[in-house]
C-alpha cells in the first residue's frame, strides 16, 4: 500500500506539536484572513 502523506504526517515525532507544513498553511490562511479583515474595515471607514 502506498502512503500519500509525508512520513512526518504519518508518524510525527511529538504528537502534541504540529508539523511544519501545517504551521506554514495556517500562517498563509491567517495572513489572507487578516488582509480581508483589514481591507473590509478600511472600506467601511472610507465609505462612512
């Protein structure tokens, strides 16, 4: 059977610590969310 996930995802060193890939994904998603939030607030302030 082939494993489609990286070895680090299948057998993490410390189960309580997130993998590097997940940290990178969350930073990118958080950055996009922060951008949308700030641009929305700026749009509300500019329109008001």
